[in-house]
């Protein structure tokens, strides 16, 4: 069995994993991921009971029970780099024996659903729309550091996208990854839009927002909005879905992202009061996960 050295898998003195500070027994098979630590309490407010509450940096975790289902809700912070930490440490908690530092003989599969917010890019994704990221395009380059990347990505889609965008060699090679189809069919019961999501490496320039520094490609969002491949159009921007879907696919876990549109970039509309309405999305996911 593969052995994981102390420098590769860092375990805290109390037996918890390094960043999340979770112990293996504190993790449920069903996991809801949110960006904002404050939203963890919003999700957990629906639990009938709680087992544990752990907080470390931007990573806040509550494990409890909702309608008889054991669920962990965990905040990731912003960005695919944080998703790299979270998914690797969750997988370690599920599939590595922390006493022997060896991979467990039997694989333990997790279900990971990210609930987030996003910017809509099409006329049919106005503010308030729920979008399931059926496919994600990673601008972050994270999956390119892992073996097997080409085996799980849609290479033809990537090629068409790069050609349409006139992709600069200075940027990370984008990757296109599918979310878990079974999980999407369970979470989206006809009341959400299945779409293609760009996971950007930043909130401003990478998503085509220009403040005081000009953009390298001022026509980026026009190209994104006009792109079409085999009936797919790009529906929204966010910052985590590609890494979540990609790493989970490589590890064998089920994962998907569902977001509520809080800004439509096409018509320059935004809703900053969304926190009062995202609870509908939260309860929907809790009922269906």
C-alpha cells in the first residue's frame, strides 16, 4: 500500500488534517461546500442536530443531521487554489488511514455539492437563476498539474474554445471538465439551468471587469458570450467549479456546482441583496443531496 510521508500529508498533533483541522470521524459522506464561512451557519441552521463545529482560517465546518441524512457543510474561501486544499484533504480524510499513513484498501466515495453565486452571461440567465455547472472551463490551470488530466477532460471542446478565443500563450491552458451526471440529475429536477461555467482565476480582469488597469483582451467577454460548441453555450462566471469537478473526477468522487446568478454581465444588472434569497437554493440542495 502507498505510504504518505509527513511532508506530503500533514497531520496535526490532535489527529486532524492540516488546513481543515477535521478528523476522519467528523466527515460525512455528503458534503456541501460554500465559499463564505458565514454561509456555513446559514446551511447548518436547517440541521436537526450537530455533531461538531470546527474553524481554521477561512475553513469552517459543521457536521450534523438534516432529515435523517448526515451532512457536512464546509467553507472553502474563494478560488480554485483553495479547492485544491479542500478536496485533497477531504479525500485524505476518507481514503487514507491517519494512523498508518497508508491508503485504505476499500475506496470511500464522497458526494460534494458546491453552492455558490455567479455572474450570468446569457439573456436566459437573469439575476435569480439557478445554474448547474454541467461543464466547467478552468481558467486557473490547476488540473494541468495532475496526471490523468487528458483522460478526464473534453479535449475537443478545449480546442474549439481556444481557437474561438484566440487564446494567448501567456495564459494557463484552459481545461474543460464534466460534473457528475448522476448528481446533476438528482439536484436539478427541472427547476435549474444546466450550463457551461467558466471558473476564473480572479474576480476582476479574468472575468473581464476593468477598473483602473486596462484588460489584455478587452473583447474577452464578447467572445465568451458568442462561443457555441455542439449546442453548448457559456452561461456564467464563478471561481471554483472546474477544480472541484476535475479533482473529484480524478479521485473518483461525485461532485457538482450549483450557483445563483447575482449579476448578469450581459445587461449590466446586479443584486447585492441576494443573501436573503439564496436560502431557497440551500434548502433545495439539502433536500436532494
